[in-house]
C-alpha cells in the first residue's frame, strides 16, 4: 500500500454496524458509544494532529524539532503531550504581518 493510500484510509471515519430495533437503528461502533482518548499516535496520525503533511513531519523529526517516538513491539508511537509541547512552542505570527482578509467596499 502506498503512503497516500494509507493517509487516505486513516482519514476515513470508523466503521460502524447498525442493529434494527423496531423502527430505530443503533450504532454499535465503540468509537460512537465511548470515544477513547489516545496517548500515542502513528506517524500519519501525528502529522494530521499537527495539521501538517507526513513528509513535513518526517522533516521535523530529522532535524530534531519533534521529540523521539516511543517504541511498542517495533511500532513507533508519538506521544500527544510531546506534539502539544512542540505546537505550543511555535511562534505566533506578528500582528503587523497578518494579511487583511476583509473586503474593501
């Protein structure tokens, strides 16, 4: 599977099954019933969490700007806390350089 295919698949909503209950349907997907907060994200999920592409995430990892991953059975997981610290440390844009998106009448 290509990286772009995996990225697309990771953006799909979770699969759900429905059960007929006398003119009503009920979702039985665990994520629909009880969302589970996650501490570790895959590389593609971590990039999506930060709002960047996987290739930009790789670039930031290579330059050491994003901290190391945790390893679980050979799988790399990126801690949400580390990603939050990285994002919080990014500079804010200066007010004088902000583009004015208002329309002149």
